[in-house]
């Protein structure tokens, strides 16, 4: 398949974490092309946001990381993972599902998480790690409401072909991001956000903010209107919506 971004996919049998593997190779001087993808059949110490673990059974879900060579400013990092979330959502749509996006970068189907993304600064650029639940038959062992392509569609999927297809969407979303940062993907992002204008809570460690989700700032940071009328910007945390 022709990818606009020249992705080169390297599959590994087992890695602790595809993000860590890519970052370590870059740190030790490896010269990797922009678009290098490291995918693992099994990840033993998958890392999630906020120091959490990411669980994925062997040959069941997609776990991979992509290196983008860039000198973008650090404020652009959050929107890189938003671009990746958009690509995953587009893949879900191509498979007949109706995903939504949850700030900062979760992809949800029927209110449950199907994909998580962890973007990190690396030597010479950024690493975007994507976990996508594919052939997981049951999600009850995950510590938050989760789902998979199999649970939602009743079908199993070939992981290598699915990654190839995802690369098409990823290439287009990342090219928009490279051209203009969050501005390049704002419309694709906002059109899949279900709770604009609604009351939300964001928790980050010990701090909790409650208010109305007004939208997103220049870099994809969340803009919240507090009850006292103040508008605040939030760069990290977990978003919750009261039922
Ligand atoms: C999250 O939702 O907390 C982010 C999860 C990111 C998981 C992926 S799986 C591939 C890559 N390697 C890792 O160790 N983490 C990311």
C-alpha cells in the first residue's frame, strides 16, 4: 500500500514497550527514517498515560509506535496524539463503527475505550505509541470500560493488514498536523467530540476541575468555563462526564 508518509513497519516478536524500544534506539544514535514503525506481537510492559500500564494479550491487539522526525515545539506534542486518535477513529469508521474522541486522545466506541495513545518527545523527534484493542473477546479484566473491534463488530481482524490500513489514515492525519499543528486537524477533532458545551470534570492527580467544555485552544489544550465564569486551560488529565 502507498503511504503518503513513507512508513516502514518492523514487526518484533516481543518487546517490553514499543515506545521505550524506539526511544532507546534513537537515544543510542540509531538513524531512523521518519515514519519508522515498531510493532510488537507481544508487549510485556506496555505503558499508558499518567504512568499507567497498558495490557494487551499476545497476537490479540495492535501495539505499535511510530517515529516522526520533527523539530516541532513541545506544545505541539499533545496534538500529535490527537492526530493519531483521529486516524484510529477514521479506521473504525471505515470498518462500520461510530467512534467518538475523548480528550486528550482516547478513541471510544459505544462509550467504551477501544484505543489509547501515548506521544513522547524522543531524540530527533517524537514517538507516538498506539494501542488498539482488536481481537480481544472480553474486556472485563481492564480497569476502565473498554471494548475491542471484535466485541463491537463480531469479527476478528488480521493485525498486520489492519496496521497497513491504519497507516493510510495515519499518514493523512499526520501530514495535516505537520503542516499546521492542531490547526490542521481541529475540524477532524471537533467533529468527533460528543460533549462540546456540556458539563465535564477533569482530574489530574489530586486536582479536579469542573465546568463546561468550551472547546480547544491553539495547541489542543482543553478550554473549560468554570462556574464562577472564569475560562481556564487544561493541558493534562482525565476527562469525565457526569451521567
Ligand atoms: C493510554 O491510553 O493510557 C495510552 C496507551 C498507549 C499504549 C501504547 S501500546 C504501544 C505503545 N507502547 C507503549 O508502551 N505504550 C503505547
